[in-house]
C-alpha cells in the first residue's frame, strides 16, 4: 500500500504545476527577474465543490501575482466526508477547481504561486 503522504508529494511534484498553476503566457512575460511586484493577492480555503465568484473581485484589483497559501483544494475532505485521498481523487479535485469559470479566467491572466498543505 502506498504511503498517503508520499503519494501526495509525488502527485504534487509531478502534476500540480502542470495543472492548476501551470506557467501561462502571463507568467512567462510578467514574472522575470526585472519585474517589480507591487500588488500581491493572497488567499486560501477554496472549496472546489462550491461556486467561487470571489475570483472576479480579486481580478479587479489587478494583482501582479497571486499567492495561494494553502487549502487551494480540500483533497481529503468534502463537507462532512473525510477520507484518504488517492492520486486520482486529488487530480479530480484539482480539475474541479480548474473548471470553475471565475478561477479559470483569473488563472489565465495572473501568475499564481501555490503552497500545499494537509488537504492536498
């Protein structure tokens, strides 16, 4: 049986950057060593099974970069249901977040740097 933490670390190391926070054209053109960052957005606790209109309000502030400081998804908890995630369930949860229209639009225009935590 796979160690759940090793599975999470492996999944995140190989899939997270390519999925949720993949380098976009915005990231490639705006986040080089000469860029001066003056506006930083930050947040956490995104429940991927719920609507997230908050991304529109964040986008209106035009951050240079957004820091996802944990709980970008809840891969081990959905409401009252607590479980041990698998690589497949984590991928499904990341895909749910990526499919939220407001988040997808924000991600396409703003570089995102993310941490991972006990939920993902």
